[in-house]
C-alpha cells in the first residue's frame, strides 16, 4: 500500500514517484458498479453526476489526469469539485457539456490517474 510513506527512508536525492490509476465502471442510475486498479481507491455516487472518491492519505499525491469513456455520449465533461490529498478525498462531477450535472450511463467509465511522490530530500 502506498498511503503512509513516512516510514520509508529517502533512497536518493531525487523524488521517487509512482503512478496510481483506477477505472470506475458505472452501473444503473449512476451507481458505481466496480472500481479496479491500484488498491485503496474507492468511489461512490453522491447524487446526480456526483462521485465521492477516497484514496490513501499521502501528502505527496496529486491528481495527474482523468478521462471519461461514454459510449453513448450521455456525459461529455468531468470536473473536480474538491480535492484534499491530506484527507485522501476528492469529489468529481460528470455533466452533459452544458454545465449541468448528469449521471453517466450504465457501462460508462471514469479513469483517474494519480502521481504519488514517495520520498524527497529538502
């Protein structure tokens, strides 16, 4: 698990990074059907088009990118509403392109990519 890296010693003068990724598959009515990828990442529907994501707390984690796969173009946009690396939480919203929140269709996918800094030298 990559959540608590404070126990690991610094190994070199450059920061060590890893990429943590997950795929969130949507089921009926916008519910999360499954989350696969890096262990420790979870997602749940928090309302129409709203998804609450949790990940291991790590001060060196940043959201590096995301993508949305919608076969029927039910949703066209995804935006981050809130992000707190120290709490390990994030809220994202999916929408129809006009700024209105909308649930993805069953089978649609949200892909999230995190850059995790494991150690650093000041």
